[in-house]
């Protein structure tokens, strides 16, 4: 359980900070089979890796400083 949590945490960081595909990120996080990565990610996060990336990007755009102020 701990190893999976660490892998998913690393995957979340990569999804937010890189343009690697979800399959590439799964491999980077130690999953030989992308299907197992997708299932584990969805089990822990409740969404697919692609959906997580889209949500993270949307959130980042909303909270990005613009002239020192947050955009709502």
C-alpha cells in the first residue's frame, strides 16, 4: 500500500509538471503495464491520470497570479 501511494504521488507530480504521456509516467513510476497504472491511479485519486492532469492545469490557470492578484 505504501509503495503504491508513493508511486501515485510521484505520478501526480509528473502529470502536473511534465508533458509526458500517462503511459510514460506509469512506466517512470514502476508500472510495466499501463492498464495497472491507470487502475491504481483511479483507485487512489478517483479519476484517470488524464482527467487529473486536466483538472490540475485548470486549477493552475485559475490560481495563477496576474499582476500579483489571484484570478477567479
